[in-house]
C-alpha cells in the first residue's frame, strides 16, 4: 500500500459537539487508495510541546476534490491544538497506515458498534458495505445524547440504533445491553467495533459466545505509525503485535481479552 508524507491545507473545521470536531484537509496531489480502518499520523503544527505525531482514523475521502477528513475529540494539548487551527494552516500527514477491516464475500448482514471517537472509521466502512449490498446496522453508544454524533451521516448507509447511559437517546444502558443483542434479533454474519477498550471487550465476549466473527480496531498510543517505537504493542495468542503495523484491526479471537 502506497504511503505518503506530505503537507495538506486545512480548508475547514466543523464542530458537531463540544470538544468534538472534524477537520477537512486538501492535498495538492492525488490521494492514495484508502480502506476502512486505515489511519494517519498527524503532526501538530506550531506546537513545540507536542513533538510526537498523533494517530487518527481516516473518517472520509473525496478523491475527486483531493480532500481527506478526520474526526477528533479534544482530550489533550495536541488534539485541542488541532481543533483551534485556522483555515489555510499547513498540516503534515503520514498515511495511509495500518491494516483494514476485512469484508468477506459471504456477508449479508453486519453489526457495527461504536462509542466516542471510535465512530471515526465507520463512514468509510459503511460506504464499502453499501457498495457491496451488505446490510449494515450501526449501534452507537454514549453517556448521554450529546455524545451521540453523526447519526444522520450513518443513516445513509444503514439502520442506526443508539444507547445512552442516562437514557436521553435510544435505549438506556450500555451498547451490550441493547435489545439487538437479545435472542431472536441477534442474527448478524459479522460484527465490527471501535471505541473504548471495555466496550470492545464486552462486544467481543458476546460475539465469541454466539460464534459470530468480530473485528475490533484498537486505539493504543501510536507514536510512529511504522512499528519502530513499540509504544502500541498489544498481547495476542500469537505473541505481542504492533497495533500500528499488524493492526489496528484485529480478530477478537486473536486478542488475549
């Protein structure tokens, strides 16, 4: 897979919710082919105290306009700085990195589970599934209604279900407590997930119990993106693996959860 290191121009920033934003970056050159699950390492500009790049899943791509976008939640100096940048700022990227979600030919109906910034890979995944006529159900979880974002966009690619811990949107409870997991309704060919580790572990356990293949995109700290720094190592049944290189997408049966 061809990788590039290049400056891109920030053309706009959207703020779907407090401390959540989407940045749109324009490339001077053609954007290489990107697959659902790929990510980029972004260098935070004009921020000497943030010297390591930050990894972000690629939200969407417009190849014709040469625009690539990222969904980012401000949780520290680096992410907050990215959200405060002005249009016209140059931002350096290394991408596409990592592996991808696998989409087998025999799939007809899949469940996509996300929480927090873990929803980021699912626009590209939804587009690819729709292109292959695979029916997708999105299950988005959050603490409250304000944490449930981009449902209108997801609805273009499948059914959207929600859970919130306080019951302000969708069903009350955790994603794994949604009625879609109940006997008789849980008839999916595969599950894809991304989000907080406890959520993904819980989804993975349910998938194993029901004998349904499940892939999780891990969000370990990734300083380099090339497997050199070993910051992102995770334990698997085949030994330690580098999330940035052998992942970020793993079959949950390979993880020592």
